C-alpha cells in the first residue's frame, strides 16, 4: 500500500474531518514522539554503543510506537466497524461492549500511557535516579521547579526521575507476580475442578489453609528469611497470591465440565489433558483475564506496602513505596517527596481497576453492558 506523504509528516491530519478525536490523538502522539527524539537524540545515539538492555528496550519501544502510529493513521475507519468485529464472535462482542464502557476505555488509555512511559524511561528521565547532588546542603529538599519538576529528596536526588524508574520497578514486579499467580492458580484450579474427588478436596483444603494466613504477615515472614531483590519480591508475591485465582477457576471448570461439548469430547476418547487445555481452559479465560487485570493493581499496592515497611525492593533502587516511606518524616517540610509517588500509585491502581471492571462487565453475558448491542 502506498504511503501518503502527509501521513509521514503528520499522521492523522487527513482524517481530521472524518474522525477528529482519532486524528488529534494520532497527531499529538506523533509530535510527542518526535519531540522526544529531538530532545534526547544524544541518548538515542549512545544506545547503539551501549550494552544496557534498558536502553535497547527503550529504543525498540520508540521505534515501535512510531510504527504503530503510522499504521493506525493508514488504517481505514471502517475497519473498526461492527461488521469487522462480528468475525471474532464472542471476543468481538466483548470488545464492542468494552468500548462503550467509558471509564474502562479511559483506564485502558492510562494503562497504555503508563506502560509506554515505563518503557521509555531511559529517554524520559532527566537525571540518574541514584545520582546525589554534589552540594548536598544546596540540592536537598528543593521544591518543584523547572530544573526538578517534582523537587529533590534528602539526598538531592531528582524525585521525577525516581518516580519514572520506580514505575518500571512496580509495574514489572506486578506483571511478573500476577503471571505466576494466575498460571499457578489456573493449573491447580483446573485440575481440582475437573478431577474432583480427593484431588479437589485436598487442593481446596490446602487453599483454605493458605487463605487463613494474613497475606501481609506471610509476606513479611518470607521476605525476612530471604534476602530481598526485585526478582525475589515478584516471585514471593506470585507464590502467595494464587489462591483466589484457583478457587475462581475451579468454580468455572466445575460448571463447564458438565456441558454437552465436554461430554462429546469424552465420548470421542480425548484425554484429560487435551480436554483441559483445548476445551475447558479457553472457555474459562474470561474470568481469568479479569482476575489478572484486577490483580495487577492489588499487587502494586502490596509491593508498595512492603517497600514502605522496608521489606521490599532494596535501596538505592527506586520504588514508589520506598519513596513514600522516605518522605513520611518530612511531610510538612517537603510534602512532594511523598505526594508524587503516592499519586503515581493511586493513578496506576485506579487505571487497572477501571480496565478490570470494564472487562468484567464486557465479558459477563448477564450484565447490561455485555449483553447489549
């Protein structure tokens, strides 16, 4: 397909009359990406001689974001119509219902923006997050100003840079931990719900036993015994957060396993593994997706709580919870140290919860949003 020169200069400009919202979004995104290229050209050039994976990930994200912007600007507006989505069956209906859920689409935009900012942090952060001021007396506790948009902390470190890098840490831990929890919970719940009998009884009693322990106390105990690191925190959060997912998946599997198509699969002689993987789990994917989305926001809060207590990511690595803890003693004199990471936590958790609520309504056939249209 031939690329129009206008699309290369300013993607979305030719769509301004037909789809103004989409056109403005594309143009703003394109200008923002090129502004980043111009302002950080030195860092982009330095990436090619760097072995740091963070820098290469940021470069790949920048190139990918520009490519996606160009592709979307060339995509005809009619491709998003209901006719095209009918080909995707249940997921097409769910996507249309999700788009009608305004808070959910707003949350999805926030999640996409936060993810993009986290990946581009090496280019966006004005300072090294661990760099201390040369003159500690002059640089510590500086209020927000043009040189330091969110001020500085007690060591003269730039709060804005630390919030950006802290977002990468918090999001990475949350996604990795939820991936472990959802995978482990889905496997155990699916096996328990399909096998039933003593397997189901033993599995669910173990889940009940683990749920009887307060999670935060369990986390504190485990982290106190193991030297904390980013990877350790993510694994521990994942291994202590799978119980709810297992009960959810078990209940869905108990319902699906009695349906006609599962009985037909058994009659055809399919093995249990094939029935579970190819017939049952795809039909219980909706609640798993919702649980994963809502779990990310909850995991961010738990990680922030651990860091606030000094049991999370070890310093000097930036973490939102650790930053809030570091500023609690000077809240009256330097409130920005606690305010900005706290707002980042609230904004991120709210975004994922909005997306989770929208997915729950869109994927639930009994809800008004999911059944309409």
